[in-house]
């Protein structure tokens, strides 16, 4: 083990944790009614910092523990509650959180590594016939009390990298000639993202899935 590198990584992690603690204190003391913009900015900063800390922690454990990477990704997938299910219409990937905004790199890494591990484990246990033509349907679910202005535009949600991962496990090609994309927003009991992967193409298949 390179002790100097280990210490440097831990010091950076400790500094990130202190910044997170400061942001948490500011978030706790900010009046959301009087200063809604500051409150929302701090909430996003807090989420970004927490996810950055999680990614840094994963990297430290992966580097300095034998066979650490696979164990870390297994723990992360389980902690995030990522699940993959086989359905009558194809497959469903459940992400118990909303997709990250564009350009938030730590958000994306926080999700993609555990997602890749979960899909790898699922496809190893369930033989997959990769689809030549497919419908990919992203369903973004928000809690009933989510304000309208907090429901994001579809072009402000990073789906490209998730689609690339899905393509590597379930599809032969994610080009426009072979893959049809749909997006929808729903209200529910919790925030989350569902990704439907179906061999049926077109709006009719969306209606079928709606009925399930």
C-alpha cells in the first residue's frame, strides 16, 4: 500500500466532509419561505457534495482493498436500491432516485457504476437475448407534494449515459433506426426513475405498460 497516497486521499475526503457539514448547517438554518432560491441552491449543493463523498469513498476502498471494486459496487447498488426485473413486455430497471441533471459529473458517476454492476449481475443470472428493435421508456416519478417548478424538463436530465449502459446489456444497437425513446412524468409516493425496455415498438406498447 502506498501510505502517502492513502493519506492524501483521506485528507481530501476529510476536507470534503467538512465542506458538506458546513453546507448542511447552512441548509438547516436557511428560511425556505423567505429565501427559496438560496434554499434550493443549498439543497443541490448538499446533494452534489454527498454524492462526491460517496464516489471518493468508493475509490479509496477500491484502490486499497484487495478485490475492493466489485465489493464496493455491490454495496452501492444494494444501498441505492437499484433493481432489475423481467416483465411480460420485456425488462424494467428501477432507480429509487431521479436522474441527475446534465453536467453534474459526480451525480452521473454516483449512479452509473452501481447501475452497471446491477445489470451485470442480472444478465449473468438471466440469459438475455439482446433486442434488435426496442422501445426504451424513461418514467420520472415525483412525490405528490413536489412543486411544479421542481419537475425538470426532459432535456435537462442525463439519459445518454444510462442508455449507453442499457445498450451494452440489452440492445444490439441504440441508433434511431432500431431504438424508440419515450419520456413521461408521473406523480407518486416517492421520487424515482423507471426504465422500461421492451421489444414492442410504438405508442401501443406504452399503453400496454400503462395497464400493468
